């Protein structure tokens, strides 16, 4: 088999861990596989580099800067093309270091390896510094090195634009590098090694009976992004879906099977519900007595869109007396801004057509719970079952939205965890799937 293995920052976090990865690579090679490896920077390195840039900027301004991690945009260099270009030059170096070290470690253990960085593997992206998109990947160099019997160790996270400037793929982007590479060289599997066992049916901190999922489709994984967010960059899943790459996320600390992210279920029937996610970061806005005439919804949501506010669920009531109620959710952090934007809409402020005042109500104390499964496509009544489970717990449902493979409900924040546990148990997620157990 041709295997792409990706080792995350914690897996290459120390020299000892790098040596352990080298051992693992050689084991796979001795088992008869061809191997292409993608690495992240050593744990903490990308943050350290971003921090250097932040502190340099602060020095220039005479500010104090607290040691930060997180996105590049922690500095006001965001949006400044010169600064962002140099930031990518800077942060891409972390991966160069771990790639070279891993190749050396493989040599030390008696294997043959070569490390390659973005321009050597022909990873071409657009020019969106710090969050570039892959446009093209030429796999020839990699293929010829593999054919020569070498383990090819590629620096993840980086690419280059059409003019040869170094770009990076956004935080956690090495996962996307690995999946893209697997697609380009037509690998049989892309193994993502991390410090957790896989993807779980729900957040184990809320429900200790959460189980590791054996197999999940890309489509489901995209809907359950929050459950996978700590495991892999979700953009890599969209890539895997587009190119049909089988992804296996697993721990680099043991040899257990992890979670397979696949295009279609292979070994078992699609489960009705594969996971339950809780999102606490939503807030609800209700516009009461909005004039029920064409163009009002467009005006409201255009205003929010122009302000860069991402609206999630939307419901509109049946109209009575020529007015209607419109309720929607926005990220909790954007609630105050959303209300301010709506207040500044003259149309709403003046009571629209003049038939009484439009009232703007907001409620941050809500959360959204979603159950997801492609099995819903072929089974009716899943939403009804979910509603009954919540009713049995005395939980009131404030909003509902459904898609072919998802049911989401909004409930009061204080019932979020209870609702999650009730749904998790009632849909049997704390038990091994029957076909897998036999
Ligand atoms: N080193 C980069 C980061 O920390 C990319 C990665 O680890 O995937 O975001
Ligand atoms: Mg990662």
C-alpha cells in the first residue's frame, strides 16, 4: 500500500518523540508499505514564532504585549500584505525543522529518507497569506523518491503562490497538506497521528460514556465539526470528501485503531445517529411584529451579512395582522453588534410600514444541540423521536432546523448538557454498534 502518515505537533514535540515517529515509519515500511510523511512544527513552535512577530510589532509601537497563542491576527499586522507575507515566511520554518529532524532520525535508525519543503513538492496555493487554499500539487518528485525506496518527509502547512511567495494554510493546516498529498499521489490511506485516540460520539467532558467512533463519513464529520475540531483541521475533511481519500485518525502513542473518516460506510450499515454536538456559542434574536411584505427579510439579513455576522438558524412565523415574528441565531460574541445593526436600520426603528413598533428581543442564554447521521436519509421519524426524548426530560424546544442528515434544536442553556446526555443514551451512542461487536 501507499500510505501518507501525518504527525502532528505533539507527536514530534520532542527529539524522543521524533525518534519514536521514525521508528513507526520504519515499521510501516518493513510491513511492505511505501511511505510519504507530513509533519507539523514541533509543539508550541508555531505559537512561539507568531509571538516573536507580535512582540516585534509591539516594540515598534511601544506597547506591552502579553504572550499570546492563537491566530496570527492577534497583532494588527492582519490585513497588511507586507507583514502577512513575512509572517508566512517566518511561521513556515517550524515545519522545515521537524521534517529535517525526522528524516535524520530515520537515517540514524538505518532507514533511507529525504525531507522536502513546499516548493520542492510543488504545493501551489492562492495568495491568501496565513490562510491560503491549495490550487495544485505536482506529485512527481515525491513519486520518484518513493520509487527509489525512500521515506519522503514533507513539511506540512506551507505552500507557495504562483509567484513563488511562501504561503501557509491556516492553523492546523498540516492535516490539509496531508490529505491533499494523499489525493495527489493517489495513496490508499492518509493516517493522521495525533495525541488523542480518534473522534468521539460526543464531548467526553460532558458525557463520560462517549465512545470512540470506528467509522464516520466525511459528510457527517463536516456537520459534527466541533467534535473533530481538536483532532484535525476540518478543511481537510472537505478535501477528503472531494477527492475520496480515506482518512484514519489515530494516536501516535499506541497501535489502537482510531476513527476512519470515509466517503461511504464500508463495514456496517449507516447508523441512524453517529454523534451529538453541543454548541454553547450561539445567541437568539427575535424581531417581533415585522411587516409581512416582500423584501424585509432580505433587508435584515443583508445588513447582518454586510457587518460580517454569520447567521445560523432562521425561523419565521405565520403572519397575523400583516406582521410576523422573525427569529434567528448568531454567534454569541456578535449578539450586541447584531442588535445594534438592526436598531440602526431605519425601517425597523420607525416601525416599518407604520403598523406599530418592531420589537427587537435578544437572548444569549441558549444553546444548540445537533444529532447527525446519514442513516436518517432512509429512516423517517428521527426528529419526532428526538423531540420525545427532550419532552420526557421536560426540556422545552425553542427552535428547530433539520437537514437530510441532521436535526438541530435550540434549548435554554441550562438544559444543554442534560439534553445532550439524554439524546446520546436514547440513540444508543454509548453502546458499540451491533455489527461491529459481532
Ligand atoms: N504548525 C501549524 C500550526 O500550529 C500547522 C499544523 O500544526 O498543522 O497551526
Ligand atoms: Mg493539529
